[in-house]
DNA sequence: CCAAAAGTGTTGCTTGTACACCCATGT
DNA sequence: ACATGGGTGTACAAGCAACACTTTTGG
C-alpha cells in the first residue's frame, strides 16, 4: 500500500487479526519431523495444530515467528523462511484470522525438552501426519515444497544435523526431505563439487566400522556462492 | 494459528492493518512493464507507487488483489500469484501496515485505458524503474523473481501476449522476463518439445516478409502437464 | 574371512549451447 | 538480388543416472 490513502487516516479501514504459524522441522532416525501440539478444546478437539500466535504492533512477521519458536522450544537464532499467507475467510471458525506460515529448521537435540513437553508438543513424521486443524496440513505441504526448493539451491546441513556431519548423514537428510532415494556416489560427487564443505581430519565411527569423515562448512570466504542449483526433487 | 487460544476470545489480541499491493506486469515493445501511479501528497510526493488497498473482512488476500486490479484496470479473471508478505514495522511512515504483495499478468491492450488514465497510472519498464515509495522496489524485485520461476516451470504466454502468438513473440517475451538474450533455435526446440502449444494454420506477417506461424495452447487434455522445468534464468 | 558402510571410477544417455545453414518473400 | 526474420540441423560440452568396483575394519 501507499498512495490512494492519506497518512493517519487509515482509521476508516478495517483491521484484521494477523497470526503466524510455524512449521518447525526437525530430523531424527532418518526422518523429517514436524513439531505439532494437540488441541484440547472445541472445536477440533483431538486434532493437531502448528505452533502459532498473533502478530503484535511492535514486531515483524519474522519477529513473531521467532518469538513463538523461542517460547515453545527455547531456541534462538534459528533459520526460518516465510512460506505463504493464508487468508480463507472461514479458515478459523472462531474468527477472521489471516495467518502467515513460516518454516524453521532446528536441531532436536538442542530444544528445551521440558518446555516442549510442557506444551504437550509432539514430533510427527512429515510422511505420516495426523489430522490437523484448519489449513495446517496445507501449510505443512507448502512449507515442505519451499524447503525442497531451498535444499536444491544450497546445502541445508548444519541447520538440522549439527556443525559437523558425514556425507552419508547429509544424504539421508536429503532423502528425508525429498522423500525418495538418492544414489550415494552421485550425491557425494555433486555435493563435494560445490566446494562449500571442508573435510575435517575426524572420522565418525558410530555408523560403520570403517568410519566416515566429518565435514563442516567452509567459513572462510564466500557466503555468496550459494544458490548454485545442485539438486532437483 | 489455531490452538493456544479459545474461540471468540481473540479480542485480547491486537489487530493490524493488512494491505495488498499489486505488481501489475504488462508487455509492450519487447519490454516487461509495471503499472505504477504517482504519489501526489506528502510524504514521498513525486515518488511512484504500486496499486494497493486494504483487505476487508469479507475477502481473501487474493480477492483484495483482484478487486484492486479491477478497480484500476477494469480487468477480471486475471492470472495472479502471491509474492510475499512485507511487515517491516516502519515500512509505511503513516502507520503500521502489513502488506502482502501479489503480481498479476495482463494484456495491456485489454485494459480500460480511461480508468488507468484517470488514476494517473503509468507503465514503467522493469529495467528502468523510477524512485518508489516504501518497500515497493523490493516488492517488484521479488515479484519478478517469482515470475521468472514460474515462467521457467510452465509457458507463460497467453497471459501477456494474447491467445495466439508466434514463437518469436514468445522468445522476445522471455528475453524481457529474464532480462537476457536467448538463442532462437534452441528456444524454439525446447518450447515445442513440451508439446503444450498447437501450431495453427495462420501466419503472422506483421513482423517479417516470410511470416511466422501463430501458435496457441492445446486446450484438449492436460492441465497437469505443467511444471515441467523448461527454462532456467 | 566377511558383512557393511565409505569412497572412487566408468559408461552411456540426456540436455544445453553455440552456431552454421537453408527457406520464403517484400522491396 | 538481397536483407530479414523464420525455421532446421549438427557438433561439442556438461550434467546426470546407473552401477561396478575398491577400501577399511569390527566382529
């Protein structure tokens, strides 16, 4: 907006409830998971819900998403990205609420488990979601598509895995994100050819006798080397 | 949103002004254009602005975008797509307004010129934009990236060109969208290989002595053949 | 020794790109 | 006849997918 309206005279226009819903992705046991919590009151009691909240005057949508994430997982400085604004008039039976979906990537190990438990939240595999309220399933599906797009343009690794990981860890993560199998050899070559990972001297022997080298992101130069397409769903 | 709040008790939460800003793309003289109109009052008098308006209780964001588009161009049933929600707190100096950007593709010939003139609107080339208010430049840039993504996944043709067009018309449109030159022979082969266009018996002689065949979309079967990647920026 | 994951190499196919070349025709 | 866009063919390079093969080591 901008023109077609004088300043300070917005009074004549209607305001809306604006919410943010967070699709919080985690990764465990080779599966991509979403954090949901159960709805304990009508309507839709028993169904599951994304974590959400209303946007306040003094915060951006991103701020609101961060606030919600912090409140429910205790985590800060988390990668997140806007997905889409959902605005069906009757999407929330209790009132007209426009909701902007965000997705976030967190390391489940790092969450404040007490806080999560206190909210009754539960991790669900994206491939086996329970019944969800409102348009939350649609939000998760859109978020997953966004995540896939991003994972195809740059390496999503440390956000979900940790600072160091083996190439097999990364491959399994990508299989979880794209919901399909990937050739190990080709994946390895493709990822390494991008030159954004640095092989450490450390081997992880937890998943094989031989052990696999741990890799980390090259911190040095280029944050701008991103967005070289390297993987398509 | 959903849980964490009882129904009908949203009263305790703050409402927001929610606006929609439309990035209206047109195409003429081998250029991709955006419809802007001049701001005639302070602040930012003399700068240019997207067409926008506030969202009402009884309409979705898409409805609002359609309403604004109709009000300013007289056009209905226009292709449009949501771009992003912009929410910087001070993005509008006159008040806290969250704005969701949409882009639309229209055929300039079909617009209601009187209506457009009455609003003082003017078509600007995307590559030579004037100074814009607020975050409107950012909105246009995001919208263009979205348009490029979409144009790379399916053929954007009739929305901007008309029902029938030559392959050279389409190539020039793509050059305007991607802001770079494209090889004519390769473009032609790629587009035809998708099999979504049907060659008519009619030649357009307006642009060459030899004349070029007009193509149209195959209406018959498959709307689902879309989203086959066919062009990358 | 051998199962199992780590890691390397090879081959063939598909796709993209550059560019040469022929066609049709109004002036 | 020739300039101009329309349209086709070719040849090379890059990227990708399938899969064979070697390495390492705990049990």
